[in-house]
C-alpha cells in the first residue's frame, strides 16, 4: 500500500469536508441573519411591503373603563305620540307602527335617518347610525355612550323601516339604561398595536386599506339583569375587491372578539306584525 498516496487522499477528503461544513455554516448564518433582520422590521415597514394602507389613526393615548347596564323595561307611559301604535314583543323589546307614516327628508342622506330618530324615538339621541340597507329599506342604529357605540348588542338596538314612498312605517327598539362606569380608567392599546395584532394573525390581506378604527363597547357578560361591557376597537378593512371586512379587538388585553352571533342577531330582518296595544 502506498501510504503517502493514502495520506494525501485523506487530507484531500478532510479538506473537502471542511469546505462543505464551512459553506453549510455560512448558509445557516446568513439565513439566521435574514430572519433577524425581518424580525426587526417595524409594523409600518411590513404594512408598506404588503401594500396595506391606512389613514389618520385615532388618538394613541385614549383611556376607557368597563361599564355596566341593564336592559330597559318599557312602559306604556314611555310612548306619548298618538301617531304610534306600540307592540310589546317583550317588556324589553318594542315595535312601533306609525298610523300616518313619517316622511324622510332624503333617503340618500344618512343624516335624514338620524333626524327622524331624534324626533320620533324615545331617547333617540342616544343612538347612532350604523348601517343603511337601501334595498331592504332598513336602517340599523346602535346605542352609544359618550359617542362610543355598543356593537351588535341585542339589548341596545334600533331598527327603522320605510316604504317605497320614503316614509317610515315602523321601528323596533331595545335599550340599555342604568349605565355606570367602573371607577378605574384603563389606558387602551394604541391603534397601531391593534393593527399589528391583526397583521400577525394574517387577517390583513395585501393590497387592502384600513378604512377606519373606532373605540366602542362589546358585551363581556350578559347576566340575568346586568350586562358588563368592555372597551373594544372596531376595525373596518377594505379589500382589493372592495369587499369590507370587520374586526373587533378587546382594547384592554388585545384579544380578538368574536361577535358573529350577535352580529347576525342584530342584522336579521324579522318585521312580523303584532296587534297593537
């Protein structure tokens, strides 16, 4: 056996092996560096990379508190308008039919629906317009406190219906009263951090635009008599195909809030007739 030749072969093999291992090390090092750099990107940069845009965000230093309230129990004395026949579906849910329908000023102007509610509905100024479906001729209002909506709360809804002559024929109403704030004010999670939460959960699609963010309340617990409502960020996102997606995030702890069931309840269109009392 030629030991010198064998030794040379071993040295060559080890040299090749060392080169391979060093190359492998470099590749893994570069990959780690790339991941590290990606991890250091700000949320603004990531959004820009995916062409996800947004306008002016709400105040980052807002504070809010948990609130409690009870479903209002309606009484006959709540309704003094002789043009309204009121049906008590339950003691917390009424339907009012107009004997002479009330003309809307302009159904293409959302302010017309607000004007009607302020003039014709009990505590009408405590509701804010959420959605107008002109095909079905229904406007949906949410109750509010300090300009913060109660999102899809079946105990804080107002639905208005009009006819082909642009006249309101009826409305349905539920309402929360005895609203009290808990003493401790909490600093809410800033809007950009909420956007990052949605982004990290892959809920924000590329080429989309965040249309608006608004602070309101969603139902935390619904006890027999009392509801507890928590501060909630509502985020509306417009996709590249113009479809609108809607997300709700707990403004205190950042958890996603699933309110699909409440949403379906709030938007269902059951306008059955009952005998007036």
